[in-house]
């Protein structure tokens, strides 16, 4: 394992390991590394020959921020997905599953959420409901322990009512982004389709053309406004806060990490004060460079942190245990294929008291698989759930799902 550091140093260590393994024919050593940007493209043939597992996370933090800013609680969910404390992803062989389709597995697998099927080297995340597990296939599950998943006996289930098709989220509201770094272009491109306008504050001159072009490349229109003003002035922050439903604060990567984080802390404290004094409603998503700095602030359900260095370490730790998961990570952390979403119980037609089994059946018909839920009252995520557990969901409560946008 090559511990995450700057790209130049990581690549030098990786090349050194490859050079050593070149003199050891037939070596079964696996080398895992994480690059934050795709500045270096090591040929696929070299990666395959020397057992290198390389996760290139260019824009990963930007994508997490882009989706977290309009889905409060999503960054907490992503931490749970990639953290060893609690539930995580496992690839398991479950006796008795051969010949069963994915939808039947959703109805019979207990103490784990089925989220995909592994066929040889291919992993199908959120597969079609009718995909069959054949001999040698394995199951991708989200659960607490490697051996948590159990297959229950088949039971006759009541017919499902007709569920209206998913219509998509309503317009997300007004977004303000404070600060500028290399993540900004990716954030604008990756913002959910229901974000239609954004106000940018503190954009550096040499970033402006790139940022505007990034917004133009989107399939859906995004109205970008450049705001001139010094956020060190309270009146400017008050003016911005009154324009916002969601606020992103980006770190200045040209400043030392500790200094940039402290500036964020004072900005967040001021924004919270403005929100309270004027009775405003907006959530804050902040990029922090060091994990311990976020603990200096009093916790608040409307403030979330994305820590880039911490995420890279979590990716590496998970891959060290199950290298095959790199394909799942690549899909979940890109804008192609399946992603993690928080959908309201109302928009997914899942309000009221229902069992986890019933929720799984309702969601798969809308092409989503469930991994948990979050109550709007306390923003707490719940993942350790049994098939026959009953939950009462209010319209604003969130279902944590994996699916395509």
C-alpha cells in the first residue's frame, strides 16, 4: 500500500515498486495506490503485468461536493460507504442463491442489502431485476460484517400495487459557491440536473474561461453569475446568504492547509450567525483539508464537511481488503452509471409504515436499490436493518439508494 501523498511522490514510489517487481518474475505482489489527479497515465498493460491497482480520483471530492451540496446528509453516507466503522461493501458467495434472480434476492437476503452481482471479473451494480445468479457468481452486498448475509426460505409475497414512474427531483434552489480552486470546474459540470443557477464568489481571473466552458458542456442549462465582493466584509456575506438555499465553501489550495481551514471555520461561524439573525434556511458544504479541524466547530445538521485526504485513505483501506471493489468505486465516483442518492420518501412513493422488504420491492421497480434511510428530524443514517423491520417514513425523510441519474 502506498499511503496517499502528493501525486509526484506517489508516482515515484509506484515506479520504484514496479522496477523492483520487474526483477521478480511470477511475483504475486499486489500494489495499491491512489492518485488525486490523472496527471500521470500509466499504460494498462504495465498495470496488469505488475499487479498494480490504481484508483485515480481526479474530481472525486468535487463530485461528492457537487451532489452533497443539494442533498444534505450525502457526504455522511459516502463516509459510511467507504469507512470500516459500521456497514461497508463485501463480495460474498452465498449458498443457495444459484438460479435466483436479483429481485428474488432482494426479497430473501437478510442482514445485508444486495446491491450487485459479480460474474467473473465483471461487477454489475444495481443490475436488472431479472438478472440470474449462475454457478460461480457472487453477490455484492452492503452490510456490517463479511458473513452477515443470510438467505431466508422463499415465501409467498402479496402482489405489488402499481407504482407511478419516478419523475425526478424538483428544482433544487439557489446555489452560492465561495472560493476557487481546481475543483470548481468539475463541481459545475457535475451539479445535479435540477440545479439551474449558481452564483460564484472569489473566482480568480485565470480560472474564469475554464469555469464558463465547463458550465457550457453540461447537457442541462446552468446559469452562472460572477459576484464581485470581499467575503471578509459582513455586509457581503449577508447579501450572499440571502440569495442562497445551498452554500459551498472551497479551500484555497495555494494556502497552507491549516491556514485555509481556519479561514473556513470563521466563515462558517459568520454564516451560521447570519442565518440565525435573519431567520434564513440554507445548508453549508465545506471542503476541509485536515479532518481534525472540523472538530473545532460545534456540530450542526446544516453543515457538512468533505475532507479530501481522509477520503483517499478510506478508499485505499477498502481496496486493500477487496481489490475487486475498484470497479465499484470507479462507477460510484464518476458521473457515468450508478451513483448514491438521497431521495425523499414522497418522491419515491414510500411514505407511511412499511417493512424493509416492501421498500426494497418498491424501489427496484423504479430501478434503485436501497442501502438505508435517513430521518429528516435528526439527519441520522440507519443501515443495519432486517428484512421484516418496520419503519415509518414521513414525506421529507430520505431513502439512501444506488441507481442511475
